[in-house]
């Protein structure tokens, strides 16, 4: 493990770029966007396209895309609701509309990537979800026709055909969907930055907003300056909220990943993975994995770690125990690859909400909008969240704003120590469900009250 690079593979291999300046002095703008990940970048780009000539300023506390946007697995899942299953459970009457708007957002994102020439290795090859147990297989078989009926075409692959899709001894069944894409997530972030700059947006890095005044005028304060704005978009996601009302709406959860050395075509044939599909497990503690353009395997997930008090620290992005678990599970899934070396290990924060997907609102007399809680499926959904915030700031009544996932707000996480107790009991209970196939009393109670925990 000691020769691994403790940094996101995507960021590590990217060419060095000149940093953007930091904010100095007192300035003003029409629209201020706080946060330079996907949510903020999409907000800036779409706002500039909606109203050309408007003065738009984006402030990023570190560097563009350095956090979740440059560390994720690069899965562009179309769903804005963390999967059609979550929509069917929480908003069954709107599930088909959610699926329609998910497809519309995904198609819009694909078009934007092409139109702005964003070279992010966009690949559409479908997704496979594998079952490791019979109860997971039964659940996938039941789910496939329901998902298909609500706009997410899904095919069940039973034990008689699973060998056509994988040679892993760990899997007994699967589902396949043609929807979705994979990308290099950091290239996507930097491509969005280029598009934002070309649209005339002012972008500042290393400009942490310490305070946001909104009693009368809107003014954001950094260490070296301040900026007055007519409207504000909050795109800080898992980072500490600048509005007191956002406390408890999300909690930061740490997710981890490994990257292998490049594999040969023969090695991929040995495990039965000859396509470019994105892969994942069906369990609560699931792995997600995909190929890179140079033939590596990104292998992540399984552990979703919450630290007491909603701790946030770069030091928490390295966790030897989780990396050892990921490595062990990798070789248990693909023993044919024994001896393959991992070159990179890293982690990052996910902004988890109790409804597992984005929640958004406009506050301060319609002047501040926020969108948070993407819960690990934000590569495409952040574009939807950006559209929702811009709709809210203009007051325009759109199909997006009619969704209950936007109009109704999720239950908050309780304060400590109940927060840590609840999260960790949920993690333990979900691990038990993976082993037994049964949801215990705690999980059934959480289902009944609409609380959840996921990554």
C-alpha cells in the first residue's frame, strides 16, 4: 500500500493548469455563485446562457473540481432521484414524471458537453447491477419490470445467463440498463470551467467565503475581500453551510476508491468484462466500478463512513481499514486478477440527505437559492439542481418546480449524539440485511418515518 499515490487518479493525471486569482477588495455582481464543483459550474454556465451579459461571479474555496467533482467514479446516472426505485418509494404518483425529467436533463447534459467541446471521455455503454445472493437476485427480478414501466428500461439476467456477462464466481444474477454514461469526472469539471470562462463568468479560486450577510444587502466575505450581489446560488454541498437553516439537512459521508494498474485485454477476457459498461453491486454496501480509457479499473464504495460531529477534514480521505476492505473484496470478486497492483487510493465527501437526492429552496425573500443532498449520484443531477435554483430565483413556474422532491423538504438529521448513533445503527443494520436478506426493526422504522442513510 505504501507505493500507492494518495490522491484522486483523475486529478493526479491531469496536466497542471494556471490557478485562477483569489478575490481581493470590495466588488459587486449580479449573481454570485459560491462553490466551484459541478453544481456551481452548471449554475454559472446555464445562468450565462439564460441571460447573456449578466454579471456572474463564482467563488471557489480551493481549486475548481478539487473535491467530489474531481474524485467521484465518473458515473453519469440519468436519475435525478437516486434511481427510479427511490422515486417509486417516495413519490410514486410522480415517478414517471421524474423519469421523464431525468431523461431530459441527461440529454441536455450530453448536448451541452458536445456543444462546448468538453473532452471528458464521455462513453455510453449501459450499466450492469450484479446480485451476490438469491434474495438480491429476487429483488432485481421484481424490480426490472417496474422500472421499465416507469421509463427506465431494465432487463433481468438470471442465473442461466449470468455467465454471458461476467465470469466472477461472486455473482448469481444481474440487471442491465442501456441508460447512463461514464466520464473522466475531473476533465468534465475543467471543461465546464473553460465553458464558464468563455461565457464571461468571473471565477476566483482560493476564496473561502467565511460569512454571508443577507439581513439587508447580500454580501459574501472572504479573507481578502468581499462581494455584494443581487442574488446568490449556494453550491457548497458537503461543506459547512453558510445558512443556519441548512444545518442538519445533509451530513458529510466519506466514500473511498482504489485504482488498478492498466490491465491487458486478456485479463479483462478472463473476468468476462469485454465491454465498457459501468458496474455495481445490488447490496446496501455496494461496490461501483468501471474501466478507464487506459484500461484500469476504478473500484470504490462499500464503506460509507460518518465521523462524529459531522467532521470534515482532508485527513479523513485516507482510511487504511477501508482500503484493505476494498482490496480484499476486489480479489474475492475477481480471483482471476490476483496479483494486480493498485496505484491510487483516495476518498472524498458525499452530501447525504435523508431522501437520498437533491433538495432545493429559495430563501431571504427570493434572493438566495441552494441545492444540496445529491447523495453520491450528482454528476448529472447537479445540472438539474442548477436549473431548479435558477428557476426559483426567477420565480418562473416550471415542471421542475412542480416535483414533490423539490417542493417538499426531507426530514433533517438529528443533532449529536443521536445523529452518529442513528447513522451508525443504520450502517450496521444495512450490513446485516446484506447478510440475511431481511430488514430489521430499525430499518423498517426508518422507512416508515421517511428517514434514510445512503451514499
